[in-house]
């Protein structure tokens, strides 16, 4: 089971009230300069196909139960990665009347990639670290 | 009309097509779209209220977090509003730096749009090409400001950092390669029969439609409305550099693509002029601002998607009392109601994308229903609620029904 997660990851990208910045950097990872598809990392269209849930943005009240449902729909085990400052700690949106707390109070987060926005290199480094951690577990 | 809305296709809130969560309901009859409902609010973070709790220096950074794609447009309009309010005159060098950053942003935003349209139309090669050639623009941002996105180059009274004159030849070199790449993409698209078949005559917005819905930006200019804040109400260095306002007449997706590509070439022209000025002249790039007087000010900026508008009212404190933001997509998204009706479902996604919608900019107000947050209130529901309330009030007051 763990072996499958160390080869090629299928990623579902879920944006909860983002500013779009992390999201275009995630797409940038697929663009020719970084091109993570050569490692088998691919964006998929349905959470049911996903190994990894990539969540960006501060979670607001309209999105919060939808993101929970997305997580319920994924096949377990599924890893949740919080991308960007908003998902990790909500940065300045912690004072907002419409946000529901950082992502780890809503979903079990396995990995934090901080930054506003994190560079594509940082995201790739994060995913590699996740893979290495899983490989370590296997031994 | 109502009985024709017999089946609908939900798109979103999480859909492979979309970057951001938003929800469209396409009402269809066979292959034709007969109606659309747009439900937003998945992106509301209460920025206006947050900004009122921050002082003016922090506000510049707060409004930057509205949108990542046009992440200098909101600070640009914000500092314009405060400078309008306080009557601050910024140094000439700062004007050129601001124009340079604003135009670089237009380049990266339009390229992003062009790539996504290619992706929607099934031209993934176009997507990969444009995103490959977009990287040098982000490299320039990283070199001059330290960050690929959220560059924070604006500050009340000028620019945050100066442009190092050693960087200028490198910037110009990057811009040159970008221009030749753009010309290559432009010629390929203009001569591609399949791309033309997908986009010509699809999603037409007439001049009248634009005036009815108040569309702004490249969307309006593609329909022949020659409105551009940079030309109609010049700010920063837009009165000092030479550029053309690009318009087209047909108002279809093809025209929108052509307008955006030609605007990018105009941006490159402006960037060259800014670089020339920054290279040849020196001077201060900011003025110190000590106090913001009470009053109200408006700031406008021609963002990549159209006119971005900020209104600020202050009392004597160091925070705004009221901060109102109107983003261009707020006007542009509504035009979908006109453009998408009567088109094929397969074209609908292209039309929705051609607006270059940015929901994170748009969402300024929300009504949260705590008991049943799942419920979607349509216009008819609201009407029904209103009727029920009238009936209830009449009963309570003892008036005849």
C-alpha cells in the first residue's frame, strides 16, 4: 500500500477561498519549467481518484462543509497537504468574520508548505519529503 | 422561458475546469444553453472589513492578498485612493516604477489567460507554450522585488524598492525574447483554422450589451468600447509614456484573444520606455508621508481585467473608516448571462473562461444562513420570501389579504 504512494501521486487540487496565487503556482508546477508530470505526479479531476489532496486558501464558512465532503470522498489513505500561508495559519485572515480557522482544525493535515505563495520548487521539495517519509516508514 | 429550464448542468464548486470554487448552473435544452445562474461566495474572506482594522501601511499589504493574479492592481488603486485623499504628489521615478510593475503584471496575467483558453479549447500545446514564456516575467518580478507573486512594490508616496540600473539590460533582454515568442504565438493563432472555428462568432457581446451590463477592460474593448482608465484618466506615468488603446469590433472570443495579445505588445512598448527613463535619470523613488488627513478619496487602476476601483474614507486616525472595493470581474462575470445564452454546452466553458473571471477579487458581500448553510437562494426564492413576508405583515397588521 505504502509503496504505491512513493511512485506516482495523483493529486486533487482543492482551493478554499484562495487568492489564486498558490493555485497558479500549483499549475506552474505542471508547466514546462518544472513539469512534475515527468515524476508521474498528475492533477486529477475527481477526489475519488486522488492520493493527495492539495488544499490552498483560508477556509471560509461557505466552503468548510464542502471541503469536508471532498475529504470524505477520497479513497483512504489520502494525504492532505496545506499549501500556502492561508491554509497553514490563515495569515491576516485569522481576524476575518468569515473564516473557520486553519486547515488542520478541519482536516487531518499531513504536510505544511508555508509561503505566500510558496515557490513551485518549495512545493516539489515538500512532495519529495512526503515520499521520503513514507519510504522511511516502510523500512 | 421558465418551462424551458427543464434540465440543468451543475459546474462546480469543485470542478477540474476551475481554479477557484464557484458554482454555475447551466440550464440546457438539448445541446443549447437556455439560461445560467451564477452562485459565488465561496471565496469571500471579508477583506474590506479587515482593511478597516489595519493602518494605511498595513492596508497596502492586506489589499494585495485580495487577488494573486492582479496582485499589484489592488495596491495600485489603494495607494491612488490615499494619494488622491491626501493630495500627495509622488516623484517621477516612482511613477515610472509603478507603471513598469503594472504593465509587467498585465503581461503575466494575459499570458496566463491565453494559456487557460488554450487549455479549455483543447490546445494544451498553447497552454504549455504560453506558460513557458510566462516564466521570464516571473523571473523579472523575483529579481526586482524578491517574490514571484505578491511583489509588494507599492507604498503610499512612491515605490517600496528602487529598480537597480544593473538589472535593466537583463530585463530588456528577457522582454525581447518574450516579444518574439508572443509574435510567434500570435501568428500561429491568427492562422489556425481550428482555433478560429472554435472562437470566431462564439460568445458575442455587442457594444450595447457591454453598456447594459457595464463590462470593463479587454472584454469591453473587444466589443468596440474604447474605455481605458490609463488613457481616460491618466495616473502614474501613463500620461508620460506612449501607447495605443487596443480595440476590436466583433466582440467574440477571437476578438478578446486578439485584444489581449496586442495589449501585451503595447505593454512591452511601455516597459521599454519605462526602462529607458529609469536607466537615464536618477532621483528619489518615494516621499515620506507623515499624516493622512480626514476626507475621502478614490483610486482607479486599469487592472489586466479592467477598471479596479477603491474608495476610502478616513477620519483623523491612522485607519480607514470605510474602504470600498469594486473589482473588474464583478461587472464582467454578469455579462455571461448574455454571452452564453443560445450557445452550445461545449462552447459555454470557453465563453465562461473568456471573461477572465477572478472570483477572489469579486466577492465583497455575503449573507450567511446559519441554520442551513447548504441552501442556495435563487432569485425566485428571494421573491417568494419577499411575498411571504408581505403576507405575514398583512396578517399581523390585520389588513385584508
